[in-house]
């Protein structure tokens, strides 16, 4: 069996190496073609060297095609993995720090809220160019598997405006499934779930053990759990008030809603600093920065460590390899995928990108009908979908009026900022990120003029309610095991 797979943004050490291990653990895939592309020759060289070493030590004859020429990498590719972060950490830093000046305190900033909206503006501008390349040089019926955030916004744009069949993939459902099993005192395999909603706001609308519905037992189970009761306060409170557990981490969820991060003096009541994902201000930016610095410094040591073994027991939980396996071999796989709704969830808009159960085999990717979400969870999702739709249309058409409306409609931004502050914040974003926002050329010129010549609203010198120090390489070296883990898991691309 032979076909070609391409990785866009392959300089992402965590995703690229792990996904490649998963794919090459499938026995039928030992003779496929692999292409890596990234705009950073340095990052591309390091990741290629590490992955090629893994391939060689597993006795495979595959030779990675690594190139900064994207069209060469995409040529004839049947499957394309997208793990880009447009603008890298330089742009991402603006996503966190500009909103802080206006009191908007984010933990992650890559899905919704001010940071996620801007992440999407940069991402869509480039993804439409990537989709053009795919249409022109890739295999005619290729599948784009998108791991890049903001997941729903990017997948929406690629399908609707990019003309490329795209599925969005995330591991949030698997992680929450594991937590539910632990809270109930069961093994993950003993807990059956149905989870549906939108990415990072997907709801476990049915939880069963031994054929018995356990959904109503979850609140007490999480409240009594010694760790989750402290780490997942926002998720538990949403479970208490909406009746269903939500997929995403405490830090992620807290910034998608208007209630938990709007008052600085209350934020620490809802978060936990034992790990960044539980709500630390700018936590994802910190670990990505540390991870990138560590990988660049410690890379020679990675080559001295044992290679990844390509075998089923070492395969990760990411959906990507299992989807390819189902499509190519016919072995059925059930997962949760991000797709254009088209009636799968009846009370969410048809044009939105939903996350719901799906089945894969040689017949393709099929999404069974879920029906209605419970009214409360549906209302939460619909609020976010309105922001996503505005953000997609703004990015595609370079319409800063829609961009400002997306910011106004965002639950947390709207809870913290008034309209004048939002208008000025968008002006700051357009100017700071000009090099990654070509579709806003006219709007950016006008924003520069306003920022230079008009009286500005005073902003805050605010570092956030829970901002932690970015460790130096020397500080990280004191716990190399933790630093390696961080470098492997935190960085989702530097494109």
C-alpha cells in the first residue's frame, strides 16, 4: 500500500513526531511516502533529523522529503496534516498581551476570546493560500486533516471558502472521557459516552456504565474527587448549572464564557496553578515559549535517546492515524470529529463546524444524527458560533467592521470591555500584526492614523491575575524530564 502524506508546519516537534509514529505503527503503511514542509529551515531540519532517525531504527526504507517549498511537499499528497501556527510565538504574544491592557485575562487565547479571534484572522489568511496550493497540486480527492487552532474557525474557512475537504481533529473528548472514568472509579473502556457540541465546548450528553445512565452522578463524583475538585472548578460549576460536563480544560473553558474571568479579584477563585492548563494567565504562551527554547537547546540530547518504536502499543490517542487506517484498510474507527454541521446537531446552525461522533471505513467519514443538544449547552455553543461566523467572514473578506463585531460579541471580551475599548484594541491588533494580516491593508492604515493622531482611551499596565515567570533554559535544565515533556506536548507549530 503506497500513498503520500504531507505535514504543513512540520517544525512542530510535538505533533509531527507523534503523528508520524502513530501512522507508521499501522502495518499496511510501512511503504508510504512522507513529506515535511515548514517556513523555518532550522526547525524543519531538526524535526526531520529526529523523525528520520526513528524511521531508520524501525527498519523502514522511507526517506522523508523535507522542503521549505510548500507546493513540492503537497504535490500528489493524498492526506495532508495541518499543524501550523501563523506568526509563531511572536504573533501569539500579541494575542495575550494586547488584551491584558484592556483587562481581558486569557489562559490560552487560541480558540475564542480576543486572542482566538486574531489567531483565526492570521490563520485563515494563510490557509486560503494553502488550500489554493492543495487544489492545484495535491491528489484530486485529498483530505486535509486540520490540527491547527482555532479549530472550528479554520476548518469552517477551509471547507466553505478554501474548496478543500477538511476535517478538524482534537483530543479534548478523549481527555475528558478519561477524567469522567476516573471520577466514577472506572476504567475508560468501561464508560460509554456520546459527546456533541463545538470544538472545546463539546458536551457529554450521555454517560453510561454497564448500560446504566450515569450522567446525573457526575456532579457529585467530580465534587468528591481529590484532584479534579480543585483543578476543574469552572468545569464543575458549569456542570452544576447546565447539567452536563464539557470537554475542555478549566483554563480553556474559563475564557470562552462571560462569568469566570471578568473581575480580576475573582479569577483566582476559579483557577488552579498546579499546571498551566488549569487557568494560568498566558499559560499556553509561557509553556510554548519555554518548550521552543528548550528543544532548540536540548536537541542534541534528543538524538541520543532511544528512537520511537513503531508498534500498536505505543500509538497515541490522536484521531489522525486511525482515520487514515479506516479509509485505507476498511477497519472501522469511531471518534469525534469537527465537520460542517449539515443537520447532525439539529439546534445548532447548519453552516457551523460542530464536533460530534463519527465513523470511518472505506466508505468515508460518516457522522450519524445527534438530534438536539440540551437547551442550555446549545445556548452556550450558539453564542460562540456567532463569534466564529463573524470571525470567518471578517478574515475571508478583510472586513475589519465584522472583526470588531466578532470582538463585541465574544462573551469574555464583551463582559470586560465597552465598545470604544474594543474598537481601540482591534486597532492595536491590526497594527501590531500587520505583517500576518495582508487582507486588512486598508483597515490597518486607518488604524495607524487613529492611534497616532486621535486621543486614546487610557489602558492598564496589567500582567493578569495569575501570570507566572517564563523559565530560562538554565531553570528548565534543573528538571530535564519535565522540560522534555513540555517541549514535546506544548508546541503546536511554528509556521
